[in-house]
């Protein structure tokens, strides 16, 4: 049996609870943040966008990689929002910026503002084509996302098989083809495509003879 002194030393459960909260406040906060990220694509994309702002995820077209990238057949059919189908072979003579994305994909959401910026800078140049291919199961869902975010980038869908050298199923995937249809950049995962350096590199591809 506890004596009077032992009883007095025991703290009420409520006090123990608050002391636990104070002691582990940072850990609890981090768990809440991680939980929010797991539950919300917007929260995930926001965090990834902050990481992109560091400059560590800036895209870069390395000329030294040109001969090491896969150069098998890169042509495939795609359709615009009206259902009109064409093939990437018809885009020879243009630099083609290809991005595979989906509205439910947090890394896609994180990088899309940079794609919009790149598009805004180059959309009036007739020698570049933006082939942003939506991978949502419902075309209307992807369109609704673009409208909600007020993005002006055109939306397409693939029509049939896409060569694995271009797209293996991982989102997001970005590929840049030069005027001859050769792969000059291939990246899986999110990146910043709005940096001055990347814009200049695209312009250099456009100016290649």
C-alpha cells in the first residue's frame, strides 16, 4: 500500500499529458506536417515547390549527354483536346518539349508553374512545340486542373503506344527533342524548367541549323 508521501508524488494524468506534449511538440508537429503531405496533393506539391526554389532541381541540357541518351524510334501519335491526331514525326524542324503529367501527381503539380513560365516565354516562337501530355484517366479532370490554376499550356493525350525510350510510365517525365527528332534531354521526376539557363539552352536548340 502507498503511504501518504508516495501518493503526493504521483502527478495527475492531465499534467502528465501536457508535459508530454511540451516535451514532444516538435515531433508531433512534424508528424502532422507529414500526415498532411500524405493526405493532400496540394500540400505535397507546395513542399516540393519550396525545394525547387533552392535551385537544386533546375533542369539542364548537357550537350555531353546527347550521344548517351537512347535514340531508338521516338515517334508516337498524340491527340489534342478536339481529338485531332498527329504524329511527332510531323514536328520535324521544331524543338519539341514533351511533358507527361497528371493532375493527381504532386511532383507534376510542383513543376507545372515552371512549365507554364517556359511556355509563356516561347509560345510565340514557331520553331518550338509544347507537347504536354495528360495522363489522367478522364480528360476533363486534367482540363479542370489547368483551368483552376489558370494555366495556358495546351493539353494533349497520347494515342496508342509511346516508345519506352520516351516514356516508361513514371510521372512526371520530360523529354526534349531537337529539330531532327533526336532526344537531347530526358528526365524522370520533377524539375524547374523556368531558369534563365534552361530557357537559353532551349533557344540554342531552336537556333541550331
